[in-house]
C-alpha cells in the first residue's frame, strides 16, 4: 500500500521511517499496545468509560501541535537507556501514526532535538507559526529539551518513553512541579490511549483560553486514568532488627571501599561510616592476581544456578568471577563491609577489565555490600539497613513510574537473589549481558511478589532519610533498559511520588520488609528527619 503524502512529508522533514519489524524487537512495550489501538482493538470497559467521560469535553477547534523528540541520535550511538544501537525512528513514526488516527481533529508537525541549542533553533523557527502547543517525548534520559520550551511560555505536554527517558523524565518533572509551571503537564503510561487523552488537553486549553492551566487539565486527566489502589495486603515477613544504637555502633565500625577514578583521594565519612577512596589501579591489580582456577569454579557455580544464561560466554563469567575474587580480597585487606565502583567509567576508560555486576550479586547474597556506580549515598544506605536487618540486601535501582498499572518499576543490572538475607530462600535469577551496551555479564533477579518493600536514601548533607513503600507484584521482562525490573504498587499518594527526584536524584535502595519504623528510629538517633515521598 502506498504511503500517504502526509506521512511522506513527515519522513522527508524528520527522517522518520515506518518499520513493521520494530514490533518483533521492542518486546511488550507501550508502542505494541499502540499498534493494537490503531488497528481498532477495543479498550477495557474501565478505559472506555474513562475515555468517554473525558471526550465529553469537546474540542471545538482543530489544534496544531509540535511533536518534539528528545534523544541523542535517531539510532543510539552510545551505551545508555534503552541500549546501544536502539533505533528510535520506528518509535517516533509509531507515535505520530497513532496520534493522527486517535485524534483526527489535530494536526501534527515533528522535530528532533538533542539539547537546548537545537531546541532553541526549533522554537525560533516556530515563532509566528500557528502552533497550539508542544508534546515533548523524553526518549533518552538526560537531553534537556523540555526546559527551553517550558521557559518560552508555550503549552507543553511532557511524555516519558518508558525504559528510555525515564530518569530525565522523573528528575525534570519534579523540578518543573517545584517551579509551579502552569504551562506544563506530564504523562507516563504504558497505555497509549492515555497519551491520546493527555494530548487532547492541548485542544481543550485552546478552547478555554485563560480559564484554566495546562498543568491543572493534565493532572485531572492523569488522576482519572490512574487506577484506584489494588489489594495491598502483603505476606507476613517478620524482621529481627537491631536497635538504632547498635546499628549506629556497627556503622561506625564499617568501611566502604570507593573506586571512583584512577587517582583516589582522602578518606571520607558518611553518617559515621568510613569511606576509603582508592584508585582503579588497586582494583585492577586485585583482578589480575585472582586465581583463575578458583574463578573458573565460581563461574561454573553461577552457570549451574542460573535459570538462564543468554549471550554471555563462559569465559566472560570467569572474567567476572576474577573481579569478584579481587573485590573479596580487598574487602579482607581493608576489613571493609562494602565496595562501590564507577563501573562504566572504569570499564570504558580502560582502567578495569571486567564488569563487577555478578561480583556485586554474590557479595549482596552473603550479607556484604556491592553497590553500583560509585553512588556513596546509596552505598551508605545499603550498609546501614543491611546491618539493621541482619544482612538483608539493598537493591539500588533506577525507578520508572507507570500510571497505567499504578506501578513503580525498580530497574538495574545488579540484584541479589536472596532478598530475605543470606539464610533466606533463593529466588530464580538469569545471567544476561549488561543492558545498555550489551557487553559483559549482569543479573536479572526474579524477585518474589506479594511482599512489602521499603525504598530509602540516607543523606548526610540534608540530614534526612527519604522513604517510600510499595507492594512487590511481579517482574518485567521488557528488553529495554536494565535487566532486573521489580514491579511494585506504591503505598500512599502516587502523585506525591513525582515530586522528590530533582532533590534526591534517580537512585533508590529497595529492601524487602517494613522498615518504616526502623528508619524513623534510625533518623532520630542520627538527628535526621524522616521524609516520606509518597
């Protein structure tokens, strides 16, 4: 079938192409659902009722809207979410096609931008054009595209391409909420029909003029489309906790090994925990000296225990095991409990020769701490609450919020498979490549559902402990972004959960168990405040 002149025009202007093969590779993602909607598949009864109610507010005039895609390159040229080599062109084309079919009263023009400079040029070109608003899609995480459009005073709907731009989306959204930008609304949903209803607000805003703000209109839509809380009763999970005083004493006796760069530096102190700032060279030397036969045996154990090993050679497992043995030797040498590494910077800079993901996995299973990305705040959080819980592992993640299921998804390429501690039962795990670059070896831990989780961060400078809780409900196998994806339903106010990411960053540390009373007691003992983000 020949392409319409309209689509051909979009392709010429924006470099967009149509690829049916995309749906064979994107997994169970939002755009697959969008394809079903475009083909006329019915919504659920609840969705039909919600959309009918929203559509009862007619758009009297045709609205003209700019779809602005924030990304590095049309085909990803670097290791980042979703992954190296990801082709965004079918994604952009699918968004355009779906919105044109779902909202025939709208007309759309498209553009791509990687940062503020390109965005400024687009805004200048749009000056004087009859545009009723912008829809900014955050396809990669940290492309600052939405900010210049909001600052220009144009109505902006901000959209998360989940497992692609979610970090930037959460951090930038929280900042714009804090600035009380009334021309800014946001949506993050795996249900494409929710996107269409949010875009519809740009037409309603045009009709109503100064009677309301886009922020208010989109919030009404978002709240209406977010399901009511589900069944939140959790399985029993008794905890045997140390007192805050004993926890603080043991924290002061604990040491974190930090490998941030090739220089190292002076020792630090975080909430009483000693931090040794060591150079990459010491870590790499420990990897080199590790007994390769012992590494082979460790690798063989991982291979046998894993439910799946995919696209990872056994030689890479031996390499990862040597890194684990090297880290273990350094922990013994310095009598330390925890190690955290700027893993990607060290690996891409040639300073270290193996990913530490499987080594972190093994350390966390043993009641020690292996923490990602040289994130000291999260490492200190893992140390404190692992001590308090008798060895339960914390799980550093990059969270994603999805209103379609009222879910938060905790995503990372490192996770324990003994979430109840070294003496507890093991859950299945898989060994896959590190997701962003499809190299090395990392872990997908299939964590148990039905239990209460507590996500935390301790900040010495703020003198605060941040906390929210959620019920674990399953695991996502979406191929985009990090391998482990624990899906949970937050307790409390989901809208409030959008507001703290600019102050606290993207990472959270998740533990199984009800740690809210313990966190409050530890905060009091430290002289800190407990801050609940939901």
